[in-house]
């Protein structure tokens, strides 16, 4: 092996080890970039629509975000918190009722099939009382609260989490103020002969992230509206909490929609059992509308991610970075796919093509 090749491999290994050691900072910095891209996307839309300077549209964007956040804290979040607490309290009762229905249905089918020759399966009362060890609502609510507190304390204390959040928002705002300058700083890290190409790739990554974020926000709003309308027509309680949960968790593909179904199913099961089936059907319809109607119409310019790649990205980034990795798995997969397409597929294959011609 040539000394230059050995030196290159050694430098690559050292770079990977350094990046691995800085993985927590890298994921926080990437979250800051996502926030900056979101603000820049909204700013660009406002600037193009009203034909005003960027600094004015940026001011309008930041003021609007602050107002919406303030209204959410004052009006929406308290009601959501109280309804969510009630949802948590109802899950044990719903689970117990579902178990009773399952046991009764099992024995009813057994009586229909075996008639008078029912085998000695089990005592119905024993099976019915099997779920008595399930915690009640208040115990579960306290357990959820304790679990959330423990999750927050994984960084050793709550203060570090607040500092990380402050870091993400601060860096995101700084990048928003001068996005081109920060992009040029990143390009300086690339060899001079490849900087023009790197600039083009970074712009494509930015466009892909912008279209993804715009599409996800609109898609989540549509899902929340459809869920609220459907749950209201079915007469399900706690509509606001369930609709907000459906909209927020829609950001996480595959996992989010599945989790969001649990809460309205629990409420419906305690009200009327047939409503739980109606809620399940409603959420299946909503997800199909979101997948085949809403998403294709508002994300036609988005980088297409294969379902297998989406699940793989969620699994890998959750293991590497924890819950934050799950939230950022899709945007990271979008960026990685652009890099793979532009660097490996485009540049390498193009180089091989011209080499074969010569």
C-alpha cells in the first residue's frame, strides 16, 4: 500500500472517530439547521408574496412565531394538558374493558362452536380478573410523569436540557440572520477544486429540506383538522387533545400515526365499544388520505424517500442519538439521500463515463 493511501485511510479513521465523539453536538447543530431552514422558508414565502426586503419579512416571521407560541402557551397548551391528563387516566379502564370484551367474545365463540361439549378451557372469572394488576389512572399518570422526568434527567439534570434547547434556538436564529455567510464558511472546508460543486449540493439540500418541512407542516395541519372533524362527528370526547396529538405525531412517519390512534380508541372504548371500531376506521381513512392525496399534492417537489429507507433511518438514528434522533431521522435521511445522489451517483458515475470515453 502506498504511503499516501495509508495516510488517507488513517485520516479518514481519525475523522470518523472525532465525529463520533462529537455526535451529540452534531445532532444539536443539525436541529439548529432545521429551525433555521424552517424560518428561512417562511421568510422566503412572505418575501416573494409581498415583494418586500428580506429583513422585513424575517421580522414578520419571527414576530408571528412569537405571537403563535404565546397564544399556544396561554390558550391551547393548558386545555391540551388537562385533556391529555384525562386521556392518560382513561387508558387503564379502556385496557381493562378491552380485555373483558376479548374474554367474553372468546367464550361466546366457544359456546357457538362446541355447544354443549365445551372443553375445560379456563374459568371466565379468572381470565376476567387477570388484568386487575394493571395500574389505575392516577398511578399510570404519576408513572408517566415520573418517566418523563427521568427521560429529561438522562442528561444528568434538567438544566443541561434547557441549555441544549437554548443552544439549538440561538444557533438557529444566528444562521437565519446570515444563511449565505454560514454556507460559505462550510464550503471553505471543502477542497478548492470542489467548492463550486459543493455549493450546488448544499443548495439542493436546502431546497429538499425546505420542501420537506413545508409539506410536513401542511400535512400535519390537514391531519389535525380531519381528525378533529371526524372525532366531533362521532361524538368522541377530548377532541382538541386527540386532534393535536394526531397532527404533532404525524411528523414521525410509521410510529407517530400508530401511537396517535391509541388515545381516541381508549376514549371511544369507554363510551361505546362500536365507536372504537369507528375511530380505528376513521384514522385508517385519514392516514390513507394523507398518504395518497395530501402528501403527493403538496410534496410533489420533495425528495422521495423509499419506505424501507424511512424505517431504517428511524431505527439507526434512534439508536445513535436517542429520541431526538427519531424526530430528526427523516430530515437527516433527506440530506443523506441528496448527498448520495449528487456525490456518489452523479459525480462518480460521471467521472467513470468520461474515463471510458477517453
